């Protein structure tokens, strides 16, 4: 299956060590820049629904701003409770000519 990537943000608006919440096709997505590599997770913390894209980035972890749960930005794995039911879906990302593109959120392209 071929994925369709869509532009969602400019790389210049997401400096290394930062995150950003965006809406794309009625889904909340959290974008992260970890040492120049862009990652995308579902924006909703599974604990209480906090916006991960407004969280605190430290290395490759994001801390939910509501209750402090931490997730690995690269894998979506919850650090507090590594049970798969607490992991956050990841989305495929491409950067082309300074523009961040993601594949639309579907069950097929969510990476857990």
C-alpha cells in the first residue's frame, strides 16, 4: 500500500527540542523535533487526554503537561506503564524542501 503524505508544518517552526500540536483531518497530532529528526504521535495522552504537543520535551521523551506521564517520542511507549494499551500511536513523517509531511492517520499507518 502506498501512503499519501500531506504537508502540515514548516520545519523552521519546529526547532530541535520542541513540540507542537496540530490538527489534521480531524485528528490531533503532536509533532516533535529530536536532534533534527521529526516525529509525529497522536496528540492525546491515554491517561487523561492531555495534549502531548504542548508537553515538555527532554531528550527523546515528552512529558504530558497535565499529569506528568512520559512517552518515548520515537516509539510512543509509555514510560510509567509500558503495557501496549498505554502506548501512543506514531505516524509516518517525511520532510521535503523544509516542509513536514505526515501520512493521514489510519489504522494501517499507525506504528505501535
